[in-house]
C-alpha cells in the first residue's frame, strides 16, 4: 500500500469533494473552427475493455476505514484509492445517457400517456448501471468538467460547488434537453452505506414544449462488514410534467437479499384529473413494463410480466447485456467502459476534462500506488489554491454553468453556457 493510502482517515474538511481549483496562469487558448452542431448518427468504434483488469481488494477491509464513521456524513472521510473505480463522479452522471433513445421516443409520441411511459422508463434505466457497482467514483475537483458526444446528443458536466459538493450537467439533442444538478450525501449506518442524491433533474421535450422534473431515490450498499455486498435503490420517485399536470409515481421496493421482490419497481401514470392511465412493473436492473389499469395492481407480480400475462403489456425498456468480463472491469457496463477512453477524437478537450486526470488514468492502467500519489498531489494543489483565494478574498467563479432562475420551474438551477462548444479554453483553471 502506498504512503498516501495509509492516510486513510482524514476527518478535516479536506475530504471527498475538498479539491478546489485556481485560474490557470498564462494563455492556454485553443480556438477551434469546428462546427458546433449536434453530432450526426453513426457510431465510431469504442473500446470494449479497460487497459488492465481491476486489482484484488481482498487484502483491504472497508470496515477498518468505516468503523469510526457510524452515523457520520462520509464527505468528511477520505477513502483509500483501492476503493475507487477509474471514473469521476461526473462520468458516472453521464451514464444517464446510455438509454437516451427513450427520450427521443418520448418526444415522438403523440399521446401524453405514452410520453409519460417513456420518460418513466428513462428515469428507471438511469439507475441500472449502478447494479453491482460497489466501488466509489473519484470525487470531482472544483472546476473539473466532462463532455460526452454521441450520435444525436452531447453532454457537458462541471463540478460547480465544493461546500456543498454539487455536480451540474446539461445534455442537448434536437428532440430534447436534459439537465440538472446532484449533491450526493453519504452516511454509514454500521452495516450499510446510504447515498441520497439531493437535487433535481429537468427534461424538456421540444416538440411538445413539455418540462418534466424528478429526483432520484436513495441508494444503499449492504453487508459492509461481513457477507457479500449488494446494492439496492428504494423510495418513491415522483415525475411531474409542469405544463400538463400529468404525473408518474414509481415505487422502488426495499427488501432483503433473499427477497423475491429484490430490485422491483412498480407504479402508475396519473392524468391531470388524477385518473390512473397506466400501471408499471419491472426491475431497475433489468426492464420496465407498462400495462392497462383494468388489472388489479395489488395482485400483479413481476413474473406475470415475464410470462406476458398482463393486459396490453408493453416492454418499455430492457437493459443492455454486459460483457461476460464485466466483473473483471469494476462491473462496468459496455457504455461505462467507453467513458474514459482517449484517442484522436479527443484532441479538442478542455484541460479540465476528467479524461485528463492523472490519478484516474493511472488507476485505469493498474498503477495503484501511482494513482494514490497523483490523487494526493492534485488534492494538495487544490487545497493550496483554496488557501490563496481565502487569503486574497477571491471567490470561485464557475466556468460553464451559472446559478439562475429556470424558465420552466421558476427555481434557481445551474444553467449551462452554450459558449462551451466554441472550444475556447483560454480562461480554464489549472486543476490537474
């Protein structure tokens, strides 16, 4: 274990999201005349595995780190790098977009019930990548960014706040825009770690001028001390359309490891008159079905959907099959494996992009000690920057998002500055 990993407990405020950034000195401009229009259809080739397989964690004990933290907010604790996966939290947010085709289907649906069905399926699908992902992502440095460009859609994310830690993102398509901010709160309760993703997400379907909002449900990792660790989502997700008054209620069921209802989700669509229009049933790790309200929802089982026994049932979403080697690569989905790849197509990235983080890159390449050393270096660099700003009484200035009133919700939200796509990185901070 490296020297940095042995410093596993750091209970001062320099913690998970402690790392801040200072404006970069000198001219780091990279102007590009590249067309900023949305990417066209037609996938380029993406990698199907990481450079090396993940290392064994068998000699490391999570309990040895967390036993002093029962009931505490884990953002006050620095975890050894062996418990990380080689992605930033900004990249984890981007996994929302694996099933973005559901949003295109929603925008193309003339029926409000059908639009709600696809929006609900998208909200459930966004959680599926968490299945068996028991390692934590790297905490973004203040000012860190990430961009994703795929056929028909592009996304930008930025770490906009340190205290509290807030990650903002914005995705754009010809059919929709999808944005939000997430402030993850984590607590250890003795046998489990609970993650509450504070913050709202906002979806706008352009064809119908409809705005949908919702918050994600709680995530828990069980059997931290002994036994096989496993993950579940539980709680109520309430999806609302601001303009029409339509609503979807989804219930993510909490249950034991051996329960037959593990990972199940059910719910219904409500019209503006509070009439139930459709029922849902599925599992957030696998799929989501809708069916007619002529059935008695209380008597319906998930197995009924698998056997095609529900009235007018429709499969809205089904999870992509993971590689047979996924367990050797941090249980990443095929989509997640591509998120940190580099190549000729990434020359125009800003210097703050997560792909350029040396600690994440080294961990991906299997250099655990080197990753720990780099993580320690960039964190110390940013702490020093914060001290200088405090001394000079300078406030941090976000680069690509501004806190302002959202035109649809009327609430203060982080609004994306489209000038990002002009690709002028002159005033980007030096954080790595």
